[in-house]
């Protein structure tokens, strides 16, 4: 069975442990949401999975289809099938969107094999139309001068073109108005299927109205303290994170 397995993960930054024994399994074909207050470790988890050099893992592991990601370079993790969409997408001055996507796809092909340029541009334009992205953006530098919503749509475009096995969305709803949120969610939902798993990290329940998860997990103090279905997100919206922390203490 194809899965991402996070096993008893302890990690942090500058000697400060943030993740304290986090364990989670995300099979292909499922959408898992992680919710939690500021400082609970949500973005730390995403950055550790991505291989951010400032974050250190003291123990535990992250496995993608049985292979540890922790010993891989960032580009190796991507080629293995992992995609990370960050809360604050990076700008890449001087590199056009089209060239960036084409280079990323070319890097995944066997040596000596070349991308079909006609098929590439057709798919890219179809995806851009689907996401409401002006085709002129193909010639603009990646995310440079983009609004928050444009950056998020552009990351979903990258995800759709790369077709990863697993996608981690770190607060993709941050800074989006309701129309942009719906468009981004439609792009994500178009990719759902048995061949792909999603880990959606968010503060707010509203995103989960549009990307309905199979499972919801509450992260607090660097570990998962409760899991449930979509109704758990609704309870959090109504009662807040203090409720789930108090409830956890009462049962331990």
C-alpha cells in the first residue's frame, strides 16, 4: 500500500524542539487535514517534510512509500513524488513560469528523453484556464509581483502540471478571498483520486468546506492529540482549540 508515514517525529529549529513525537499515516487516495493553533508545529512539519535546511530532526522518520525522505536532497524528494505548497510561496526573479515548469518536468524524464513542447503548452494553458490564470503569466517571473491569490493559484498550477503522488498544502487558504479560495479548491479537488494523497494544513474550517477531508487531525504541542472525520473540524470551529486541549487532558 502506498503511503506517507510520519513516525514518532521529533524536530525543531535552533535547538528548540517543536515537533514532539508526531505520528501520522496518509495513504494514497485520501485527504487528511491537520488543524491547530499558532505555534503547534503545523508549518514546522511541512518544512521538515520539504527538507528545509534550518530545521533539524532529532529522532523519528518520514517515509514515502517505504523510503525515508530525511536522507534525500530537496530535489530528490520532489522526484520521489512529494509536492509542497507553502503559506508564503517564494519568488524566483528572472525565471519565467513556463521555463520553470518545463525544467521541472524535464528533470523527471529519463536521460536523453525530451518534453513534447506542443503537448506541454497545451496542458499548461488548459490548466491555467481552469484556474483562471491569465495566459500572459507564462512569461512572468515565478511569483514576482504576484498578489497573494495569484501566488496560491500559481502553486496549484505547478502541482497540477507535476502530478505528484503526495501533496502537502501548508495554509493554502491564507490571504485568499472567497472567490480565489473556491478556484484553488476546485483545482485541488480536480486532482483527487486513488493515485494521490493530500495533507492539508490549515487554521480554519472554511477551507474544509471546499476541500472536504477524509480525516481531520488536531496538532497541539508538537503532536497529534485527536483525530476524527469532517465533523471534528466543525466542532473546532464552534468550540475553539482550548476545548480539544481541555478534553484531551480530561481523558489522559
